[in-house]
C-alpha cells in the first residue's frame, strides 16, 4: 500500500484545498514539519496518480516577447511561468500577456522605456491578474511589483489542461481541489471518515514561513538529501529568467527512496513524540 493509502487507512484526513495540501491526523497531533518536508512530494505524486489529476508546482518565470503564432512574425510581450508536473516528472509552462515597458516616467526611467530584466507590468484587463487572484495570494501594492512576490506561488499546487505539448492552457489553470473522500474512493477504502479539518486546531498546511518554504520539485527518484528545501530565487543573466539557487538545510536520517512505508510512518510517529516532549 502507498504512503497515502497508509495514512488514509489510519483515518487521517488528507485533502488539497485551494491548492494547499492539508493533513489532519486522526490522533489530533500536528504533522512533524521535517517529516512532511521529506514526504510531501511523494504524497502529492500519489494523489495525482490515484485521482488521475494533473498537478503542478511552480518553479520559475521569465519575461520576453513571444510569437503570436507559429506562422506569424508578430511578437507580443509577456511573462512565462515554468511549472513542474508532479505526476509526469517534467517541466511545462504557461504564458500570459504582460507589459515590459514603463507606463510613466519615474526615477528609474522615462515613460515607454524597457523595465529591468525580470520585471513586468499588468493591468486589470490582463488574464495574469485573474490567475493570481485565484491563488488566494494577496496582490502586491503595485501591479508592476509582481516580480517581488513570484516566489509565493510555490505555496500553491495548481491544476490545468494542456493546450499543446508542454504548454498549459492559461484559461484553465487554477488551484487544485481534491477532497479526502475523493482520495478514499480512488484508493478503494471503505467508509467515509467524517472529519472537518477546519475544526481541528492542529491541521497542517503546506504553507510555511518564508524561511521554510515547503513547496519544491525533485527529479525522478528524488534527491539523496534535503537540498530541495527550501528554494530561493536568484536572477540570472538570461533575459529576466529567474532560476533556482538550491541551499541544503538539513540532513535526513535515511533516504525516503530507500525506506518502506512502515519506516516512514515509524519516523513520523517518532518525530511526533519528540515534538510532544519538546513542548
């Protein structure tokens, strides 16, 4: 049985609500932070597989001018978001129209001059704004300051339909919604455990403080250490593209790729007891 199946069989409540993975243990104890960091991607992948869902985790973005169509030489300014497909273990992308020039003269430059690499501007008519509002993340104070908060997208697991090949349809991308009942049914678990996570004080959401961002991707087979936690964004010299600068933050006791589900759960219980003792 998968790790997801083991947790659900224990009557733990697991769901993805507004793009956030939520686990409410039947014991009422909080999910150990380090345990979740080690196993979150595996849980999301198992959720995607058993529900036959396309789940995507934000990776990076770039700005530029893109051809309107394959047969047209006309190019349109925009911002491209790169996402990691959790189920298929590949990178996909979605592109939104955006403005890359200054709307008015400021200390940084004259009206109509190019914005610095990596910066872009949108208005209320741009679909990017609707996409952003759907994530539940607060807008920046100015519609030209999204470059300062793009990293917050790592906290939201998205779903979308494909437009072609590895390109996502921007009209369909939105936060994933998968209930615990759907997961139990998908795994053929009998009975519907009635749990209201909103009434459980120790619910664990994947959204962590900026110092412990808990959204990332790993390559096939997963990494040998916790170098994917957290991810910081640094600008490159490639036309405004922002890439991952990975920093190791901890050492895992054993590689989840080599652990049995029983060992994972034993580690989960051990960390829970350690947390209780510390309190």
